[in-house]
């Protein structure tokens, strides 16, 4: 039986303290091809602060069955409270590891989101890895109910949704009502990174946990969201998170 991870409160959100990436991957996709039935969401300082200002977002985040630490600020709070090492688990890397295990265990997958070309390239690349992609739908759809029926009829056990927060989490919530036995994951721009349409921060920046700075330099329009990071740092230093 898979051991339940400890849960640490970070700004009112319960974040699960997974020791490392393999532990979380095995928690989600089991060696026999069965999956954790529920949803997962990446937690970073921006989301924590945004949720503190928005009760609906706070509720939405806490409704996720797995909340893992995708930001170093969240990791540092958890390490301080647990007094032990907790590793950061980048969402895009987690998704790729899950897809690799899905290929190994023959776990069927359904992909939602991104532009048509990006999605098509993502499907082709996954199929080349041996992933059983049952069906897919780009992010430009109008009938949510019809798409959810397609997902339920596809036989997929893993559904990953690339539509950005909070839209992807809201869509996942609706899917779970009709297909509760699958694993769901909101993945934001992961398909774009996977197919090379968006360049991830260089390895050194990732190693120094400066991906946020690289994204800001690449996309100055993110400055508003990054102000939440400044607020989080202040609250961390003053032990208010």
C-alpha cells in the first residue's frame, strides 16, 4: 500500500511533502497500470498569494487531491516546518515522467489543450515514446459537455489539461463528476515546452531555481503576477506563511 505523504499548510493550502519525483510518479501511476483516482495541481508562491486574495481560487486549489511543491518558495516553507528535506517537483518534468511510465505500463491517456499544431506534435511525440493516446482535443472547443463525454467514452485513465489556471482546474472538476476513476493533471504550457515551441530556462537557471526570472525576462508582461512572488518572500521572511 502506498504511504500517504505528510501535508504542510502553506498560506492556507495543504501541500503534500513528497520526498522526490519518483515517489510522486509511483504514487500516481502504479506498476500494474492502475492510477491514483483524483487530480493534481502544482503549487508555487504566485498561486499561494493569489489564492489568499481570492476565496474561490483557494477553495479550488484545496479541492485538488494532490497538491505538490512546484516552487522553491513553497519548498522552503515546507522544509522549515518539517525540519527535513523536501524536493521541488517541476510540473513539466512530472508530466514527462508520468508519460514515460504510462508508456511502460500501457496506461491510456487523453490530452486536452494547446493550439492545434502544438497538440498534434505532442500526440505524435508521445506515440513515438509508446504512449497510448486514446484521443485528444485542442484548447479551442465550445461544447464542454460533449468533450467530457468523449473523454469518458475513450477509456483513458490519465487526462492532462493544458488550458492555464484556473480554467483547466475548473474543467477538470467537471470531468471528475462524470469520470471519477481517472487521474487528472492541469499542465499549463507544458505541451509547448515538450514540443519546443516555448523554450524552457537554461539548465543553470533551473539549477539555481531562477526559472521565474528567466520567464520574466522572456515575457515582461508577467510582471503583475511576479509581484505575488515579492509578497510571498516578505511573508516567508516574517514567518507569516
